[in-house]
C-alpha cells in the first residue's frame, strides 16, 4: 500500500474503469462495486481512501444507479483492502513483465546497419493518436466500442468492436449494432442534444458537467454521420419516442447540415402518432465562423478564467428555464455561433 496515484496510474485506472460494469441497485450492485474497488486498490496496491476519492469523481460512478457516496466508496475500498488475501500490485507486475519482454524482443531484433549506397526507405505512416469511445446499453453495461485514430500523414482510421460477454471482439462496420452513443442517458431523459461524432459528444458532456447543467439533458451522436443515420433511421428513431425536446447541433459544412436534416427528418418520420416532441436544429452559422466548426471547437476556445465563465461554473443548476427550455442549456454556444436561429422539424 502507499503508491501515489500518479498520472500514469490514473490513465491505467481510467482505461480499466471503461471495461467495468456499472453497479445497479437491485442487480447485485454492491458486489459489482466491491469488485471494482478491489481490482483498483489491490491490483495497483493503492491507499483505499485515495481510491475511494478517485472513484467518487469518476465517470464510472456517475453511470452507477444510483451513484455511490464518498462514505460508501470509502467503506468498499477499505473492505476490499482488508479482506484481500492475494499478492497486491498484480497489475503493476503484469506491466513490468510486459516491458521486460518488449525490451528483450527489441534487443534480439535490432536491424543490421544499412549500406551507404542503398536508397533511403520511404517512412511508413504511423498512428499518432488513438481514442476509444464506448457505447453502453440502456443499463450502462458494455455493448460496443469505436476506435478512432489519426495517422502521421493526416489520414484517419476506424475500428469497431462488439462486447461478447467476456471481451471486445473486432467486427466489420456491417456487423456493428446501431444504438445511440450514451444510450443510458438518452433512455432516461426527456431532453436530448444530438451532435456529430463522439469527440464532440464528449466535449458537450464536459461542458454540461462543468456548468452544472448535465442533469437536465442527455447528449448523443450516431455511427457513420449522415449516411450512417439515414440507412438505420428507423432503428435509431425507436430510442427517441416519448421525448419532449430534441436539439441537433450541426457542424459548419455541407455534411453537417445534411446530418442535421437527416436526423431531424428521420426521427420525425418514424415517431409514433402520440409523440409530441419538439425537434429543432442549429444549422445556420454567423459570419466569420470557420468551415467545419463545431461545438468541440467552441468548447476548446472558452476562457474558463473569465468573469462570466467563473460565475457559470459556481452557479448551481436551479434556473427553471434550463429545465423547461432545452436551448437554455447551450445558450452561449447558440448565441455566439448560430445566432440562436433554429430550424423546426
């Protein structure tokens, strides 16, 4: 015990938590939470109280039904440490063994020096950035995962994985089941904001949490952009029955506007007769907004140290307008980028 949770360990904990089932009251939620606490406390040989605090603020805890309190998590972590009988630090030991094997492999496979008269080989493109996005089912359990990566030559790539009950297995795009990103919240909330792409959805989530507005709406996107939604519109629309407000935030390009139109018309077309949901999209941009600009770009430009945003971060979510009018939740973005002009579907 006693390892400090440094940035490297935190990253590994976050990656581990993405694979963990969330706890749901009435479905052995206590046992699920205990297993998560035990894996982290004992697997990384960490202080139980530090782990409890880290888990409390984690995305995993926010997805639990209901989320765990600090005292409850502290109790779980302390029990996990007290009752463990194995060798602690097993995740750290696995990493050391992996590093040793990798080092030995590199030493054995060092290439011979190139002859001076040989032409220089053209460097192969390499992956410079890789991001994983998990799609959970309506009970917040593992369902599928999208891997997006950037190449050194500016290209992009995608991989898809489906959860088989034990692990993620790679599949082709045609084999990917179609559910909205962040389905658990989409299923439970009446007000939905739809964006294009998981990266933008993650930025929107951060914005809503930072400004204490995230409990009022759900945020989502779909695989494949405009064409992906159009092909599976009837399947996706099933998840948007009995909603009150849907707001679509388009990207500033032709594909973005096509995406907003496809989603708005698709959900409206397949709604039930008794659905009275109001569907709107922000497709018109103010002059001077760069091409392809989206909510993620706007979020990254926010000066959180400014007087206005410092006040928003500290402001509790008690404004009735935020609960009754979905555009109030992202009003600053609409005013600064779209001029608040919305299209009805």
